C-alpha cells in the first residue's frame, strides 16, 4: 500500500530533551512538509522540502530542525529550544508541479511534554 | 499578515440535510483554494480544490463556490451523512514559490441522526 507513515503515534518528552519524529512516504513524492496543530486550531507550517538535500523554514520553524537525506524520509527534531512543543504533528507529501494541490497527510504524532 | 479563516466554529445539521461551511480569505494572490476534512485523531484528507479563476466546482456530493469579489469560499455537502462529521478546513496555496498550504482554523460539522 502506498502512503505516509509517522512514528511514534504518541510521544512523551521531558523538558530539556530533544526528540525526533519520523515521517516516511512511498508515494515517490518530491515534496514533504511538517505541520503543527494545536487544539481547536488549523495547521501551521514548520518546515518543508521540495527536493532531496534541500529544505526551507515555514512560519514557525524556531525550535525545530529537519533533514532530507532521502526522498522517502523527512524526520523532524523538536529541540529543547522549542518553548511549547506539546501539539499534534502532521507530516505531508505531494508531487511538485503547477495545479497539483493534493497533499497527502500521515496519521500524525501527538507529542506531550511532561 | 494574510490569512485564511472561517466564520463558524461549529455547525450542527440533521442527517440528510445539506451543509454549507464558509471560509473567508484575505490573500488575493492565492492560485488555489482547497477543502480538507479531518476526523478526530487523524490527518487531514483532501476533499476538493478550486482554481482562483473558477467560480464553482463540483465533486461527489460536494460543491465548492468561490466569490473573489468578497474573498469568500464555501463548501456545500449534499445529503449530509453521519460519516461527514469531522472538522473541515479551507486552505490556500500559490503556484509559485512556497507551495505549502496555509490553513484556516476549522469548522466542526456535527451530523445529528
């Protein structure tokens, strides 16, 4: 089956720890994205990558880091510099091209800081 | 900053009725507007999109209307079913530059049996 997987589904972190969220896709998509969702709110863009070995900051990149060493993978690290990391994190991927707007989302990772 | 937003946080309808979910946007430079459905604890699912030079687009049981004069977008769901209960987001995207979605805050649709 083609799709996007995220792991883990639930993640607990102590204050001061860095954690890495996994995102893998087998859709052969060039572009991948990380969004953050807070309760009762829409999604906000953290980072995005339109090609391997390249990525760009989104609207709320502070306290986060990413890498894109492989086309299939786009891991997100939540660092201790992120002041309020408790949220639902969603990864997405898409083809790159005018008029192609469908972004496919993974099931999400719910991060809780203890 | 420019944003995409929604008028109503919660919409309750009877099963079988038609639903209309509204969205106001402020970025007139957007090329596409998209509706997503998100069920509890899951990632958003694409429903339908509309290009900025169109007024209306129909899908299966859904219709999206775009009024550029007042910067208003709506999603109409015909014969609403219990499975339609979810949070609905509108989003916008441009063809050039950063091709990432900008989302509104969402409307929760509750379908009463």
